C-alpha cells in the first residue's frame, strides 16, 4: 500500500496511491491526515488497504496523482531522528580530516534529532540563502514507526515499522564544524529535509524489505548525470530495528516518528573507498563523500557543493525500473 499527502493546510490530505503512482483516491473519510492514520493504525489500516485494493481494480473514483501536488507524506512530524547506519561513510569522512575512528562507532549507532516542524515536498526547491554555507544533498532511506515502548528490543522495534520511504536530508557542510565544536550538536547546519512523494507499507515491499533493511539500489542524479547507485541493503552496519531500539533506549517513541538511515554508502569491491560511476564504481549519495575520497586520493577536494540552479534527483526502482516511492527532484533556489 502506498500513501501520500496532497498539499492542503499544514498537514496535507491523505490519499492512497496506485502501485504505478499514476492514480490516487481520497482517504480523508478514513483518516484526514497520515498522522491521524498512524495514531489509529490498527483500526484504520485495514480500511486503507481495502481502499488501495479498490483503487487498483478501478472500482472507486480516482484522480491523477501528480508528484508536484504532493507534500511530504508527513508534512510535519512529532519526531525526526537521523542515524548514521553506514559507518563506511563516517570512517571516510574522519579519515579525510585525519581524525581517529573510535571503535564504539561500529557497535553504538550515531544519531541526532532534527527539526520536524516542517518538511519539504519531493518537488519543492531547496532554499539556500548563502552558497558559502556548503549545501549538500544526502540520499537516505527512512522508516515511520507506530508507538514504540521505552527499552524496546530490536525485534519489537522492527515490528513497529509502518512505512518506508526516502529522504534528501539537506546539510550545510560549512556550518557543521563550528556547531560541533560547541559540543551541542547540529542545528543551523540542518535545514528542512525533503521526502519521497509516497511512503510504502513495509509488508508490501516483499523481499525488498528484509532484516530491517531496504534491499534496493538508491539512485542519485546530479544535474541529469548519474552520481550515485549505492545498494541500500549492503554495508549497512545498523539495521532499522537497531536504530529504532537505540532511539527508544531512554524514552518511548510516538506514532509518526521518522527514523533515517543516514547517507547510504558502499565501499569499493576491493574494500577501499567507493569509486565514481564513471570509473566503474557505484558512486555516492552525498557530495561530502566524493569530496572526502578526493581528499584521501589526491590531497584536496575539487567537487563543489550545490549552487543555485543545480538539480538533485533521488529514487529507487522496482524490477521493471519504475520508481517505488516516486522521485525526489529538487532544484537549488539561491537567494
């Protein structure tokens, strides 16, 4: 089942979307918003599934689904916590700046709590007031949970996954060092993230969703050129069950919590840093990583961060090369 929120008010209007992303049907009689559906998931999800089935069979009124009309599936959320499950990415970044990699990073997930009071739609522009801030894309997988009890086990946490999607977790790289130096974490360096047009129930992903991971290639284009083709199910040190349980160690998580994987990152087949697609590698899911590899290999980074007019495209495909979650396609709008 695929769910989306059409732009309407602050929290959107819930619709179910056909598997081919061509059609949608109003779901507001069942739940006015996706958050309302998540709050009463056990009660309303069977009705939503029936509506989805009727839509596939063309048994109900339907409208064309246009991704430009979609807000983020959760236009705002009670909680957005982003992990760093692909420790390869962290290791490369630290190697480039000559920082030691603590052993704890391999068994204790990194996580920060981001701003969740307003997200961007998949086709909304990336607002950038100053190119000197070093605007970067970050292609990630996300899940949305139901209620999770404090101290939940990995298995219980994984059972709480309701929906799976993608995000472009925008980062302002040149603001990060000064913020982290204060010892109090990200804030200004993490503006609004964008999410895929639709979120998909985990059970409908079949074998693509197993062991708490999305086993699909994460496609990233930059200015219409292939930039990243990393396998999301590979090199993921911490699966989503582990990430959710980590977040719930000292507090319960409310329905509608969004948990991110962090930048998807694969090592090269030989075990070294990933290579650009043009060199036979799978590329990258953020600019910071390619700049890191350039620094490691050549002593300096040459790839620029995003500038006004640059366009980022992020998606994942089914076996017929059709987008599963729709497409995030954003152009940087400089001040």
